[in-house]
């Protein structure tokens, strides 16, 4: 059978790693399979034409929060254009609300729940016929899932992120994240396998004009510190132009890790750290009962190495976090001077504990993707709007333009970073300035006027 795997990514620089695993499973059962990828800015007509002209017998669609609404609009048109085609959906956006998708979209023939390699292998083996509308099959150990990339993939990866995962699941139980669910247990590739597969990716560097960014999508890469150190040592010693991006938790950092990381050449590693809050009751309420006083110094030490780009994240809208405690969180993060600071906003995702606790928390969220929380017991709609403007200034002043001297001067004047950013957003409202501006000469001129 002719199988088309459709990925609709958040932006052009992204690729869909999951589809590459699944393509390999389909081909292993003797079917023709190819991946077609777009981004969410692509015209629907272009997507529909590409699918239809391929003439598939089966279309597999990977559904996430960022493409969910677009997929919903495509389904009736795909069914009209390809009435005999089997439509199969998978991904986190349908895994935890399969009944609703099937009720709303009779075009769907099958939804595959969870990690889908073993399930899809069984479906493909049966010729894509299935007696049920939902299939959930325990997956084989991650170590036994084949390397996702084929030779044909590497040419596509020029100018895009190269995604790789060495583990699945997460040791944390964060209530806002589907990886925090009880059914998302840790599952590792061996160190030897991970190193061999990373070497296969690094060997392709000569095909790419620009040094690649290889993003490891492990939810907590350093969940096993000794394992993380072995991989870091290998990447430090390897002759490569690549930058490797990891999501880590500072609570798992050890003195031995620091000694290894001190030897990393500049630009070799990027670390993304989800701090989320420095407020103790908030961390406990979301399943991250780690005290800021314990892991804040570890983050500071990483930043002071000066060779690793450190990206820190906070989330607006978590339980027990009001404006006052949010201000303390922002002040604490900016005082560390991270390479990048992202102030995100809580999403009430299907399948998460935070969604189940909505009534308890007085949480009002968008009914449709991205499910962003708009108000709760601790923050009003006006508070969220105020913090969104502050987020735009963080992105423009700190992340895009790196105006550290200017923002430090404002912080001294107003008594803290949050107070300074709040003064900027209030001045922007009065003056009609667009806080989303990222052109550095305009941002600097605004800061000078605000002082």
C-alpha cells in the first residue's frame, strides 16, 4: 500500500521526528511510505493538493497542539478528495481525547494512542485494516526501536534543527505536562547506542553549510547523571562544529557533572532549564517539590562557566503564583543573567493533571488550542495581559537585543527587574509603543525615552 505520513510543524526550521520512526515501521512491513512536511503557515490548498496528488491509500497525520485546529479543517477536505483513503491520526493532541475527535470527525478511521511504533507495525502488518477505532498497544523497549533517520533524511535537514532522543519519559511529575503522567515512565537507549547514533548524525555535517543545532528532545536528559556525563564527555571530545541542545533539571546536577562541563568548548552545548517558579508552594503544587534555594546556585554556576548557553523558563498561571510571587520569580531569574529567558504561559493540555484541577484552581482556559489559561484564583485577566506585555519586553530587550546595561540601569532605578519591566509596559500603553518590537535601534530608543 502507498502510505503518506503528514507532518505539519510549528515553523520551517522544525522537523517531525516521530514520523521518521513510524515510516520505518511501515516500510518494514513491505509498504511504500514517504513523509511530507509543511509548517502551520502553509496554505491549506497547498497541503491538500500535495496529499491528493500523491494518491495515497493511507494518510497518517501527526497531531500536536500547534497544528490541531489546522488538522481539523483538513480532515473533511481530505475525505472528500480521497474517499477510499484510510485516515489514521496519532500524537499527544489525539491520544488523550480520542473519543471527542472521533465524535467530531467521522472522517477518521483510526486513532493510535501513545508511542506508536509497535501499534503501527501491527496495523501495517494487517494491511491497515482494523476492527476498532482506537488502538493502544504497549510499545517495545525504546532500545529496540530502530534509529529514525535514513540516508534520504539528511539532505532535508540542512537549515533545520536535527532532533534526536536518547530516552523517553520523565522522572518528574509536573502537573501541566503530559510527560508527567504516570504512564510516561523512563525508557532509555543504552549509552553505547546513543553515542553510536549521535556519531551517525555528526558524520553528516559535511553535507550542511552551516553548523547544525542538534536538539536532544529527552524531557530530562540528566535524569541519570552518570549516563549524561558519559554522553557529554563523548561530545566534548568529538571533532564537530555542531551545537547540542539539552533539556536538563538542575536538581540532578552533581559536582562530577560540573567538572565535566567545565571542559566543554564554547558553543558546544546549550542547556534549557524549566525553572517554572521560585515560589515553594507553587513548585509543590505542580509536582516539582525542589527548593529554589537548592538548585538556584547550580544554575548560577553553569551560567558563570561562560561556555554554555543557558536558557531559563518560567510559567505564568501556575497555582499559588500571584503577581507578587511572579515578580520574585522574574527578579530571581534575571539576576542570574541567563543567555535567554522565556516567560511562558500555562496551557491546560488534554491529559494533564492541571486540566483536571481547573475547577479547584478557578482556572479559565481557552476551549481550543493552544488551551492557554486566561485567569485563575491568583491572577485576573488584567494580570495576564500585563504579564504578556512584560514577556514581550523580556523577549525584545533581553533575548533579541541583549541590552543588559540598559535593563540593569532601569532595575536599579525602579528597585528590581520586574518593577522596571512593569514600568516599561505601562509607559508603552501610554505612548502607544508596540512591546513586541524586536528591532534593536527602536527598542533602545524606547528604553532611553522611558528613562
